[in-house]
């Protein structure tokens, strides 16, 4: 306790007042493993103290929190969901207190189990994913993870949890945290900055080509990073890294609201490839119980000739709001966005990207494939902005929508802002529907309706799937098929 | 193999087939000819199980089963194949991927193992050579931007790969150049056997010069108004359908 009060000591009168307030009003025992629901400055301080964070981080969290208080929750035309009560959420719980989870697989949504089976996930792993309490956590990936760490260490690559990085490499964190996604960026970015739980940290030293794909799956604590995850990837000049986020198996999660932040920094001639296969539990057939996923992902091509590429396969969540973006700051830098967003039943997705061209001769490519089935709504929203000084910027955007059935919707909102006359911006968009004639043709050749849809959808997404690392692509294909089962016929 | 009795079919309450009777035995080749709009494609689609065609009367039996109770996909598994008059285009789905999915689906239904990629490619190459099909076509999107003749050759290739028990060819000869016609005929003839049957819908006698039918039927206004052997085709080629229609009209009076 004494250690904590030292931390908040400061000359700033406001800080002093707040610190006092903390001394008197803060009644929660520091030893507790979970906070009662509610968000206040005390809660922010509690989280920071609990994690034994350095001063700069606490300050930063507090500034974010105060800024958040001034913001209104955003509203979007194509996404509807009940109002979120931010005071009904508990902002801290230690990983081991997952006592609310199901006691055995019998208590888990059978649909979810079916999916696991189809993906061929072993039973032990199924339990972990479904959040079954008291599973022996010694699964295979732990030992793999250890081996991986050794290899990475030899290359000088740092890959650890965010919390570890804060302890072990505070100067790296301080120098880069919030430099791409400021806490002022948006409502959810501010909230995340104030209360973020944990996440991943990657640092690739100058000239190093990371010897393997980095994956959250192999990070030991990956399952418990919580609802406000934060990822920071720093690629020093001339380095390369490919990072895989997520898992094809749908995760059951107690937390309905997820607001993650991902920051990527590519310095001169560095390249970051960030792939996501996201398969949050989307809720049942009526859309109940699904996850709200509000993510801020942004890459900064900080150096000349740098490159950042986002590839994402989104199949989960009840509500998804997500625009992985690239700031093309360095001259000759390249930004890419390859996306498949699939919505079924009552899911809603509003995704897209922003390419902000600031450097000269910068180039961006956007390939977006939206698939809507059931009663779902799928919107693409993309912004391409070319700053006045960004001579010879180029963008190519292709936005394709595929409708499965007649009760779903697809919407495309491209925004172009070119302030430089030399900009070359191309946009192509198509909407197609899986036709009865196509399904009949395939059925006549013996291919079942589900397989037919899968075949057509995978064909439709080919350009994006090709961007994924091989084994991820195979899983992603399976996943798209599974998520569309029963959508026709 | 196939027994159609008193088949009446309507679309949107409009009667199109009005009492078809047709029996095809194993090993036989039947040809159906008839004026445009007489219901030939309708018959082929009803046999394949296309939605939207209502059977108002009659029965269809295939290999001892009531065909109408099977889903389109199950009919394919049971060995029924339809080469479409207008094959659909499916952009994005590669022809080779589609072919492999089809071959494996049918094998799976028969309880056989999936074909290995090596065996599959060997088989495709062999069958493509048989119908003189450009190798590049299997790596393109299914029928997407194929010329009329290329689509027809592709239908023939699928038939050769799937080796159906009953193949219905709906104007597979239409729009083919002379060489292509011979290739398609070569394909069909290579499949002819004692336990495989064909139902060929055509407008031209020239196909029948290459693939000799056992029977020829004339379908007009939803009915089979005449059946005969291959000499009937020559008669039709010379005289058209007018005299038959007149004959039928006289009978009705
Ligand atoms: N879905 C439909 N809706 C309305 N009418 C239809 C439909 N399908 C077929 N028909 C009508 O049924 C009749 C028979 O059509 P069908 O395609 O079977 O003829 P066909 O004998 O194959 O002709 P062709 O030699 O020109 O190919 C035509 O008058 C056609 O317009
Ligand atoms: Mg026809």
C-alpha cells in the first residue's frame, strides 16, 4: 500500500487532490482478485498498482480516463445494439478467478462444441477454449512456446506479454505506447488506454528477419488477456515480422464487450504483416449472448520504404466495429488491407480500413470481401486520404459483396479525400448473389448445398485467403464453410 | 433403368409436360427431338430435380427408386447426370477444384475413398485429351467467360469424370464446330456400355450420325407424339415437324 501512495505523489494540484481522494475513498483491498463493477479514477489506479506499473504508465492511464469522461459513445448507422452500461463492467479480475465459467463441457453451448468437433480440436483444448473451470492448463503449446522463445531470443526478438514488457523494457514501451493510437483517438481507444488488461508486445531489432511467424496462440497467457487487450509491435529499420492473431476456434467469453487496441510501428525499410482470424462467439441463432467487438488497429509506416499489411478473416462477434488502418508517413511506404468479413444469422459488421497517405510515392491496396447470410448486415467503410504533400500517391480499392439468401444486406461506403492532384485512386465494387442456378448446377454434380456454398465462398475470397500463412489459410477456409452451414437449402 | 409414366409437369400453374411415357433400359441410347419450346429441357430438369417444376401427375422410377423423392444431389449420387443446355458460370471457383469436389462427392456417396491429387490430375488430363479440350480451361473459373463450345466440352468432360449410369445431354451438340462435335461424340461413345444409358436431346441429325441411337422420340407440345428408330431422324431432317403435328391433330379429331 505504501508503495502505491508514493507512486501517485506529484506536484500537480489536481493530481494531489485526486491522490487524496484515492487515500480516503479507495476502500477496495489491494489484495483482492476482482473489482466490483464500475469505472472510476480509483479503479484505474488500482489496475496500475496491481500490475506494479511505472509512474509514466499510470499517468498515461489517468489522462486517458479523464479524456474518456469527456467523450460520447459513438453511434453508427449500420450497427444496432443495446446501450452498454460501462459501470456494470468489472475492469479487473485476476486470471485465476474464472469461477463463473461452465463446470464441464455439458454446460457449454452444444453448437459451439459441434464447431470444435468439425475443426478437429482435441477435447482438452476444447475445454480451455470454452472456458471450463479448473482445466489442467498444461497443454502442448506451452512447451512449444518455450522452445519458440529460445529461438526468438537468439535472433534478439522480444515477444512477451504487454505486462512483462512494462516490467522488463519500460523504456521501449514508454517510447512507443500511444504513438500510433493516441488515447485521444476515439471513445474505445480512450477506454482501452485507461483500463487495458494485458496483451502482446513484439520488438524486432534492426535488420532482423523474425525467424518464425509470431502467434498469440503460442503465448502462454493468451487465453486470459481479457476484454481490453493491447498489442504493440515495433519493427526497427530493415526488419520483418509476420504476426498471427487469434484462433480459428470460437472462444467462449464471459465478457460481452471487447475493445482492443493494436499499434504497429514500421521504421525505415521494415515490414510488418499482421494476420487475424477472428472467430468470437457470435451469439446463438437469435443473436443472443454474442460479443461486441470494438477494435482500434493502426499501423504507422514511419520510415521510408516501409510496409504494413493487414489481413483479416472475421467470422465471429455479434457486433463488429473495426478499421485496421495504415498511416503512410514514410516516402515510398506501402499499406495493404485484405479482408474477409462474414456475417450470418443476426450478426452485424461494420468494418473497413483507412489509408492515410502522407509521404510521397506511397501506395495502398484494399481488397475487401464481404459475405452476408441469414439476417445479417455487412458494411464496408473505407477511407483513402491523400495529404497535400503526398505527391504521386496511389490507391487501388476493390470491394466485393456476396449475398447468400435474400434477407441479408451488404453496404459499401467508400470515402475518398485527395488533396494532391497527382494522386491516382481507383475503386472497383461488385455485388453478387449465390444464385439458385449455381447451387442447382453444383448439386447436379453431387455437391451438397453446404459444400457448394463453401466452394463458392472460398472462391470469392481467394485473393484474401492467399495472403494468409498456409496453415492458417486452410483453417480459415474450413471456418468459412462451417459458419455458413445451413444458410441455403 | 428409367421409367416415366404419364408425367405431367407445370411451372407457375402453366402445364408444360402433358403425359410423358418413356422407358429407357440399361445400355440404350435414346434421342429426343422436337420443336423449340416443346418441353425437352423441362423434362431434363425435372429428371435432375430442379425446384419450381411441379409434378401434377405421373411417376418417375430410376434404378428401382422413386426418383421424385430424391434431392438433386442424391440423384447425382445415384448416377444421374445432366449436361446442361446452358451451363452456369461460377466466377472464383476454379474448374479443377470444382471437378475434384464433384468426383469426391460422388465417390463418398458410394462409400469409396477420396481420390488422390495425383490420380485425379492424371485422370483429368486423360479425359481432356479424349475430348480435345484445352488444358488451360481447367485452371480457369468454372465456365466463366468460356465460349459456347468450350462450355459444352466442359460438360462432356464432367460426364467422363463422373461416369454416370444415366447421362442426359441437353443439346450438348448445339453450337459446336465440326471438330468439337466429333470430340463430344468420341467422349460419349467411349462411355457407352451395357449398363450405362443415354438420353440425348438434339435438334440435329448430324449428332446421331456420330452417336447412333437405339430410339428416337419426338416431343411436341409436352407430349411424345412419335417414337421410332434412327431412320426417323432422317425423315425429320427432310420433312420437319409439320407433318407429324398434323398427323397428331388428325388423330385427336
Ligand atoms: N420457369 C419457367 N417459367 C415459365 N415458363 C417456362 C419456364 N420454364 C420453361 N417454361 C416454358 O416451358 C416451355 C418449354 O420449355 P423448354 O425449355 O422445356 O423447351 P425446349 O423443348 O427445351 O426448347 P428448346 O428447343 O428451345 O431448348 C416453353 O414455352 C418455356 O417458355
Ligand atoms: Mg431446351
